[in-house]
C-alpha cells in the first residue's frame, strides 16, 4: 500500500513538471513571437532592415531554449505513457491469471463431483453374498443371501462383528461342521425317544418345547462359530494371539481376515474413495507431502475441508463405519481421513467394540451424550 502511494505521488509530480515545462515553453514562445513582431522587420532591401543573417539566431533560440523545455516535457510524458502501458500489462496479466484460476477451479470441481457421482454409482452396484444360518427342525440350514447397495455395507458390519466375536472367544472351536449336525440329530432322537417312552404311546411328540430349544440353540451357536471359522479361514493361531494384542492390532487382524474374504467384492469401493481423497489432497495448495513435521503435513485449507465434507455428507453411517475399520489397515487412508476430518459425524455407538474408539488415531463422539450434554449445559436443574 505504501509503495503504491509513493508511486502515485511520483506520477503526479512528473505530470506537474511536464505540464510546467510545456507551459514555460509556450509562454516563452508567445513572448518572443510578440517581441519579434514588433522589432524585427524584413524589408525589400537589405539596407532598410536588419541584416537577414541575424534571423539565424531566432532558430537557435527556439531550438536551444523552447526546444529543451518541450524535450523535457516529452521525456516525462513518454515515461508516464510507458508506465501506464506497464500497468495495463500487469492488469491484463492479473486478469488472465484470475481467468486461469477460475478455469482450474471449474475443472477441479467438475472432476471432483464426477468422482462423487461415480462413488454413488459404485455403492448402488455393490453386491455381497453372506451366509444365513438357522435351525430347520432337526438340522442346521445354511443359505446364501445376496445384499446390494447400502444393505451390503450393513451386512459387512455384521460379518466383521462375527469375525471379532470368533477371535475374541477362546472357546471358538475348530471342529468339523458335520459334528454339530450329528449332535443335533442325536439330541433330537434322544428327546423323541425319551418323550415316547415317558408317555408309552406312539403319538407325535412336541419337540419345540423350552428344554429342547435351549439345547438346540446352544448347538446352533457352536455350529455358527465352526461354520464362520471355516468361512473366513480363521486359524487357531489367530484366536490365541488375539487376546495378547492391543486394540489397534486387533482391528488390523480382524479387518484383514474380513477383507481377505470380501475384498474382491467391496475393495473397488474403498479404492475409489481413497483416490477421491488423494485427488483432493493433490490439488490442495497448503498440503505439503514432503513435510518433515507431521503437524505441518496435516494442514489443509478451509475450502478443501469443505469439499471433503461433501464426501461425508453423501455417505451413510454404515459406509462411514466401514471406512473407519478400513483405515485401520491402510495408513494412507487414515492420514487423509484425519487431515480432512471425514469421520467427525460418525457416532462411537456404532462401533463393534468401544475399545476401538481412538485405537488408531480416530476419536469419535457419542451422539446421545453429545445431545444430552448440550441440554445439560443449557438447562438449570432444580435440586
């Protein structure tokens, strides 16, 4: 600002000097012309007037005095003209730069929102097949059910919870599933035989009473564990080591096992999500990927955080939850999520285990306690 004021004062001074020089030249010219008209006579004969050779002095006077003032005026005006042209070029360059920036923003936004649209399309096309296990009279029945779209990620949460349950249960068995089928069949036969013997008649027996159901359901839970242990290819070593590791490593192990099974089906969804964040991060002018200071590398501009919120706004809670667990195994995704605060609206109530909150650098809030605390803070409670 000071430099600009100084420049304006210089230009004003030069204009004053230029106008003054031009005015002085004109005044001298007018005065000399008036004096010349009254005192210099060109006669028909040289004897009657002044010698014509003296007229050369007039030209010298004009060129030496008036010409100098006007030449100085021309220099000042030339400088001002060049300066004005320079300012015009700077303005044109600034305008061109602004136009280029607007074009780059439009180009970025078109690409960004196209990526978001593609993410929504990938979600709608998402499909996973998951087993549904139940007891059908005297046998266990396993059916494969297809889940699509958002329901697919809801089922992913359920399947991941099953992995955590098997790993965290030291009684998880590595037995063959057929063993439990035989046990259920034997249980049914024993109960029917007992009831018929007790009644001593060959009537239809009510096998769906409480005693039978309790034992059958216990076998059903054991059968499920055995089935899912084989389904997810969980090893005995996985179960033993699970109780000896911290929450972060537990998440890595459980999600890794889950992803080995379902990665070919849902992996492209999370890869596209990561590349949206990577695209955002690449354009963000404040992000310094080579920064030595970790805090410096976490800086993001407010505008680009707002773009990141567009990503979060269109994602359901089940999507955000699976992104949370996906980040436990992929450090690059975790860093981008933390930088742009993408999971700030995910409630910790949805986690499979409360110990997972903050296990790998992402701390979530409880939605119910958040709202309650706001009410508590704004209300005076009468004792």
